[in-house]
C-alpha cells in the first residue's frame, strides 16, 4: 500500500526565500492550468524514488495529492496534502526534495508570471530566446561568473539495462576523479549513473563544490522524476529551450545508449555543430557505452552517415568500453574549449556566440497533423533535414512518456510519419531496434508503438 503524509507545510531556504508581497500574491493566484502543471511537477519531485515512467499511473496513485501556495507576512510557504511518504524522514521533508519543490515553483509559476503578465521575455526572435534561456538559468543560479570550464552534459536513456547503468557510473567516476562536474536531464538510468559515479569520485578527491545539475521541462519531469543526486534543478518552459540550455552551459557532452530522446539530443547538437557559423566553436562530443552495447552506436553512426553524409562523423568520437579513456579525452577537449573561449573573449558559463538555427529554437508541438507533415527527405538543406528528424524523435518522446502525447495517441492512434523511402526505412530500422532492446519504456512489456511509417 502506498504511504502518504496527510499534511505538511514547508518554507524556502534559498530559492524564492525573498519575495515582495506582490510577487507572492501573483504566485498564489496562478490560474487553474498553471497550478495543475505545478502540482504534477511537484508530485514528480516528491515521488523521486518511484520506479516508473508512466505519469498517468503516478497521477492515479496520488490523485488526492494537492499543493497550495500560501503568502504570509513572514514569507512564502507551501502546504501539501496526501504527499508521497518517501519524501519524508520521521515526519520531516528531505532537504534536497524541499529545495527542488521551490525550484519547480520558481521555474513553472514564477517564470510563467514573467512570461504572460509582465511580458518580460522576447520569445519571437532568436536573440530573445537565447537571452530568455540565460535569464532563466541565471535565476536558478546555474550560470555563474566565477566558474572554470568543467561541466559535462551527459545524455542517455532513462530505460537502460543494468550493465549500461554500471558503465555510465564508471564514466562518471572517471570524470569526477578529474574534477569534472555533471549535468543531465536529471532522471534515472543514464542520467543518474554518471552523477552517482562522480559523487563518489568527488568524495575521494575531497571536492567540496560538486555540481550535479538537472535540466528538465514540465512534460518530461512528470515521467522522469529528478534522481536523488541532483543538487541544482532548473525546469525550462519547453523541450527546445531545455536543449538550448544544455548546449550553452556544456563544456563537453558525453552520450550513453538511450532511446528516441537521446537520438533527439544528438541531432539537436549535430545541427549546431554542422552549421558553418560554429566552425570555430569547439564542443567535445563523445558517444560511449560498454562493449556489450557497441552495436547501439554502430546503428546510430550508420543512421547519421546515411541521412547526413559521412562527414557528420567528424563531429563526434565513439569510444567503447573504456571509461578512463572517455574521461581523459573529455578533459583534453575541455582544455581546447577553454583556450578557444579565451581567444574569442567568450563566457565560460554560457556560450553566447554559439549559433543555434531558428528551426532548432522554435517550439514544435507534436500533434498528429504536425507529425504527418514532417518533411523527411533530402530535397532540402541539410540543416532543415536535421531539424525535421529532430522533431520526429521529439514527437515520439511525447507519444511515449508525456501525458498529452500519450493521451493523443490513445485517442487518435499512432503518429503517421511520411518521407523518402530510404530515410524512412533507416529511421524505421533504428526505432524498431529501440523497441526490441527495451529502450522506449522502463517496463518494455507495457509499450505499444506510438508511430507508424508511410513511405512517399
């Protein structure tokens, strides 16, 4: 039987600890839709020990959970009812979870207030979007002026076998021994492994200022709760701003085996690295996994070469089964990046000069109509094909784990994808292998494909 805590009230220690009376009132008066988004993000955070990526099941189990924002003269507080018991120890909320709750309040409700009521952000232009992402990260204290390059973004699947998790932990350990910090999508699997390994290494090296940054968005966090090691959580408004945040704060990227979300991330980054305007902006990218998973990256490499040409492989390095070598290579790459940033008078904490094409920045809403309209063919500029492929993977992520996508597929059937026969064929082979290898859901037995292919 699931245990819950009937009532609890908490106050912020750091995030949102100093607000004006007007700011608190704006938070407390959030509309019903915004409150529901915050409630679901809060539930995911409180349920961080849950072993499921089925958001609908979590909502059903804790359907009586509620959270209210209460402004008082002495400051803001949250009142919770019927919250998951795993978030508490002897009646007191775990400190890390409490901090994450106020991070969610800051990023979901406070940011929405800035966006809709104060219109504080320009989201119509590329420069405005980049500025908005920076301000959200600065507000979360993720970007800082006093840091040296050393933050490694790790991407990979939330649904992976044990040997891949153990390998991700070894890579994190090897990077942690070399003083590197970790940023992930904050969930389980290949997002938790590197953080856990690095945490042990930092303890051995007496590193006092360890950073384990989790970057999420409302639709993802509900299905992929923050793992317990995350000590800095930021929730961006949508997947495109989340991806931009990753690449602008990263000093290097390591990709572990994963599913469609990982493929989407790889394509997003390659779409940036392949752009001529970024030729002088090094960002090391390493694809790695245990020896048993070598075929995964063979499939990814073959797919990328087939769709984008062999030259795409110049922008990443594949290292299999050698965690220390991955860490050494990443350390070298970060040294090169540091020299480049100094020469170009670029910020260490936020890559302002990195050019992100407009088609990668604009939000994509994966309706059935939008998915069917994707142009998956070579009769277009390569950067546009990358953007279309990225959107295809993004839509499948939504159909797999995001509640609105799951509901849409249940109501209207699988997404229909159309395109050039050999591209659709290769995409089909890759996605079929993800399904076969259980990379779509934590419980593969419960997975029903949310996509179908129609060659044109």
